C-alpha cells in the first residue's frame, strides 16, 4: 500500500535563517542600531587617532601602532573602541533575540511556522543563525569603518600581523555578542511577553557590566578575607579568588581575550607580582602565542554561548504550541 508523505528538507533552518536575515536587514531596529554604533565607533577612533598621531610623527616605527586605534581612549571620549564594544555591543544580541520566539507566539504565527514541512528545531536554529549573521555583519562593518578612518587619519597601513589580530579579535567579539543573543533567545523562550524578556536580559547585562566587579569583590572578601592588616599572601589570595570568580562573567572573559589579542606586549592576564614584572623580558608575542595565552577565555566564551543556547533549544523543544 502506497502512502503519500511530505518530504522534510534536511536544512530547513537555512530557509528560516534567510527569511529572518532579510527581515532583520529591512527592520528599523537594524538601521537605528547601525547608526548609533557607527557614530560612537567613529567618534572613539577619531579621539584615539588624535591622541596617537604625535606618537606616529615622533616614531613611525612604533610597533603595533595601528592596533592602538582600537585600544586607546583620548579626550573628549572616555572610552576606547574595544570598551565601547564590550559595553554597548551586547545590545545587538538583545535586540535581535528578545522576541525571537515569544514575538511569533504573540502574533499567532508560531503554530503555522512549526506546521510547515520542516523540523521543529529548525525554527530556533534558523532564528539564532540569522541573528548571529546580522551581528557578524554589523561588527565587521564597524571594524571596517574604524580601520578605514584610522588609516586616513594616521596615514599608516597595518601590517599582515595586525590585520590577523584584528580578524581573530573580531571573531571573539562575535562570539561575545552571540552569548547575549543566546541569553535573549532563552528569555524569549521562557517568558511569554517580549517586553518582559527584553527587560530581564537588559537587567542581566547592566548587572554584569556595571555592578559585577563590586559583587565579585564582596564574594572574594567572604571566601578569602583581606583585612586592613592583611599580609601580602592574604592580599594575593584575595585577588586570585576575585579574579577566578569574575571569570564566570562573559564581560571579564571578553576583556581578557581582547587585552592579549590587540596588544602583543601583554604576556599575562592573571595576577602578576612585582618580582615577576621586574624579571620579565620586554618583547612582543606573536599571534599564536597570544591566542594560546587567552585560549581558556575564548573556550569559556564559546562554552557559555553554547550552554545558554542549549537551554533555549531544550526549552523550545519541550514547549507545547497550540494553534
């Protein structure tokens, strides 16, 4: 007996991703975010370029001069480009993920979407891939704008090593923002209202960005007390505990990875004593050594993103969707 079956495409998530990607590019939120981030990025680069132009004039052979465009801050702006990415770029992930699932549910289109001849997990996979693709496109455009403005303002051409460092850092930045996209997607799956999921994700972002250092300091003070009469060993122990605890935050992992990737002179991201600093040789690390230095931070960022999206994936697959 013959039975008629509907063939289910093996890569239905690609169809979802293409459709969502096009919707994102044509959305108002994409335009607004791109304009705001571009203005802030260009402003930070102009300030940094004006601050290091004298260095370029006095010593044209200064190593890694191009990379300083991304790491140096100068008046009137109190932040560098990488600081700006660390603080504001999470808004990209939040903006493209807070209503990924509950937005469809509120509009009544989710039942029709899962009724299509695709696997159910293609819906959340396609939405996440589309959001990550838009984030990658925007960050790549911002880095290209920053590099172009810096080359014109400073009149220098980056070396191949500097370009490679920027590319690796860009990949880390995309993963960092991808964590916030996964977190926003998780909130979108678990919470019924888009406004509630947006507020919850923004609250987590503000806590980790503004108050996490104080919270980690308090926890370290309990686990490894350092009173006013503390010995050097107690102070070092307190600092080590605080650093270890802070590395559960994606902000800390991103900051440490960025510090090593965009500054070849960074040789450690941990606690360094005066004796170790005094005996250290002044030299630069190549890109491979810098990556090895912060490989645990990069793996940690990837793991946090995967775990967060995994919870969103499982939660979506277990939800009951009614017409």
